[in-house]
């Protein structure tokens, strides 16, 4: 992802409905795990999710390839490593948790990144991975943020199981707003990473928050979220 997009994320993530709800999703998932330990946030950008890990008692390290993202994360007081997700500078079996939100879709050799996530996890350690889904939703937004692909359930399962993971959960996210987003992206000429009027932002935040309480996780959405663990 380009430096300008990284800085957009850093500027928007504390207020933008998408990033706020994603942090809620991460926090809810963390509460289902055991006692916190060492965590690696791969593709951390400015460290928004890394901060969530820290707030929930984890000892996180942010991994970011882009120097601008790494600089922002360091400015937020986070421990940061500049590295490629395909070559993580971390010892094997040293992490209890690895998160990779919106990372794999940027990498041609996504299977190498998945294998590295598996390598650095201890036995029983957890991986949390989120990716954009459904190739039919491909748009200029994907081009603008340098996506290589969008995933289906089958392709995401394929790359993680090939890496050696046992998948615990796989669910859709941002289901209710999928029709709105699909229509918007047909007309879009670039990235969706823009500041919204407060009333629009609040309305979208309310709509996506409703999903927390509805049985929609098997329906088509805009993203897929996977929780898996290392067994070998």
C-alpha cells in the first residue's frame, strides 16, 4: 500500500466507521481467547489494531513494511519492526497470537505470508486473519489500494490450510452494507478511504454495529474473518 494510503488510514482510523467497528470485532474476538501473551500485528499500518491488542493485555509488536506506517506506529509509542510479511524477523514458535487484517490481499505470494504466520506461532497459538471477499466486487477501490485479489471462502481456506493451520471459525463481516458498497464501488473512481460527513459516518457505524446481534455471518459480506490455530 502506498504511503499516502497509509497516512490516510492513520488519520481516519479513530473516527471512521469501518476502522472503529473492525477494532470492536478484534476486541470481541480477543475476549474469547485465553490469557494474553506475546502478539504480532502483521501489516499494522499506523498501529490501530496493535493498540487494541495492548489495551487487552497483550504484549504486541507491530510489523509494517511501509516506512510511513512504521513511523506513525512508533510515534504512538508502539514497538515496531519494519519487515516484509513473507520474511518475518521473529523466532519460530515465539508468538501466542498473530493478527493480519487486510494484508494477504496485497501480496502476490500470499501463501508465503501465511506460512510465516504459521512458523512464528507456538503450538496452539492463534491466527486472526481478515481479507476483502468476493472477486465480483472488484472495483477501482481495489486498484487504488493495490489489492492483488479478493477472496472466496474456498481460496482463504485453501491458503491457510496449505500453511498448516487448523481453522476454527470463518465468517463474513459487513454483510448489511454490502449492497450499498457494491453500488457505490460501481461508480467509484478511486479509494474509499475518505473522511465522511459526521451524520453519514454515524449512520454507517450504526448499521454495521447491528451485525453484532444478527445471525448473518454465513451470508455474503465485504470481508471474511478467519480464526485458526497451529497444531503441528
